[in-house]
C-alpha cells in the first residue's frame, strides 16, 4: 500500500487533494481507505511535511471547505506538542508497559487473551478483521483504531498499554505522541473521565453493514491513572555556527532535511534508524523495512548535498563524529519518544522547525482550545497563499 519513496508520497498527496474538502468531511468516518488521505505514514516520518500537505490542500480548497481535513493535520501537531510539554507521560507509559509485559509472564490467562487479541482470534469479527488488517498492511482507518482500542480496553479488558504497544509495533505511521495519547483518550486518561465506547450501531453504520457486533461492553468506566504532570517550558532551537566542521544526523523522525541543508554544508552525514526502540518486543518487519526504505530514499534524494553518508547506531554515533573530526552534529529536533530515548546521551545541536515552534506553545490544554489558533498558524506558514 505504501511505497517508501518521496515520489509515492507526492502521488498519494496529489491524488487526494481534490477530495480534501467536502468529500472528506462527509465520508471520512466510513471505514474505507478510499475516503481518507492515507498520508499519515509519510507525514509521521516527514517524508512529506505537514506544511507540504497544508499548502497543497489550500491551493485547491478554501480553509473553510477543507476545515475538517486541516484539523486532522493539526491533531497530529497538537498531540506532538502536548507530549513535548509533558514528556513524563511517555516515560510513565513505558514503565506501565513493562509492568504489563511482566504480568503476561506470570498470568497465563492474561497472556492467552492478549495473544488472541494480537492474532485476531477473539471471536469478535470486526476486531479480528482489524487486527489482521493491521499486522498485514501496517495501516488502519482512524475510526477503526478508535473502535479497536475501545474494544481492547472495555470489552476484552486488556491493559491499554499492551494495545498501544501492539499499534506502535505494527503501524507504519506509529507515532509515540499520537498513539500514546489517543489510547489514553479512549480510556479516559487524557481528557480526564471522558471515555470512548465502541457501539454496535455506530460500527454497523460506518462499516456500511459489514460488521454488526454483539457482546460489546455497554459501559466504559474511565481508567485510573496519575494526573497530568506539570508542563515544562516549550522547547527552543539550539544555535549552531555554519562555519564549523559540521556533521548532519538524519533520523527517522524527519526525512526532509532540505531546510537544514539550506543553512549548512555538512562534511558528512549519518542516518540513524531506531525503529526497534519503539517496543521491548519485536517490531513488525513491515515497519522496519519501510523505515529503512524511507531513510534510503532520503539519502538518495539529497545525495549531492550530504557528503559521505554512513548508517550509524546510537552507540556508534560518537565514533563516527570522531572519525570525521566534527565540531558539531546538527539534527532536526528529536521529539519525545524512542528516538529521543536512544539519543539521550548524544551531544547534538537540535534545530526546531518553525512550524513546530509556532504550534507547540498552544498545546497546553485540549484540542478545542488549540484549534482556535489554527487560522493564525496557517497565516505563519511561509509560501502559503491567502486563505
């Protein structure tokens, strides 16, 4: 479904843009990939950026006509900013996940139920279909993700962290912010006390009768959890001297380094894949191979501007820098998540995109307060036509 190339990303974007207005608004909730952009695997790794998508959309539609799609683009931005202001939520998720994995080792009933859910062998036809679709394709419609998470938590009564981990291991667009916080939202941990209940009539309507499950939970009691941690200051860019001997680090978090290459000329470039760090368990080969393909495509596209390119690990990064006698390693800001965890001891100059710097300070409360800022945020995007 998703060829790991910039060309494929542009083709998908161009094919969707004509439908990003009222077509998307009226059909987006139906569990049919023809009704959505399916751009998220590319946006998540910034093979194409949020700005690319917004500019293309607003070249064809007014902001009001494409309001729903624009909001969906900004949901990803909002989740990213919200977690960036509260990185302790990610750390707590990782700790709680490890505790749930420890339970699996000692509670045979839990292990059997978890394995059945992951394999799509629960006997709930829609849920089993989505589990198999996810493991086979690396993608699920957003509405199906919500139903799936709700059934996992409230009907199957499995730990939400195991479900979030299952998604993160298999989704091509698996993002630590969007994934973790969306699962928390379904369970009533994100918007405190507000849960999402998968209802048979809603599933029947938006799958157009393909599924009409019975036996689902009829009540969704909020999960218990710690209150939100205090917000930390909004991240800011590090400064760097373009005249110093500089190495560029490209991570799977940002595969469009052109904006950095406009500011510096690296003597060497390193690419870092941290896909396996997404989970203590094995990450799907689909995800691993696609990210590897995207990194290769990025290196090929920008080859003439990168200098010699070397694949590194977090453990070999310092040796690579020493071998090239580097004064500094510059990289696009690494957001909260497994890549940042892997690089926590690295000495990096992290540069924040203006898009993130403008949006993240507004991710202080709920999305509905954030979305009031969207018109102003659109106005700050360089090269965006009047909307």
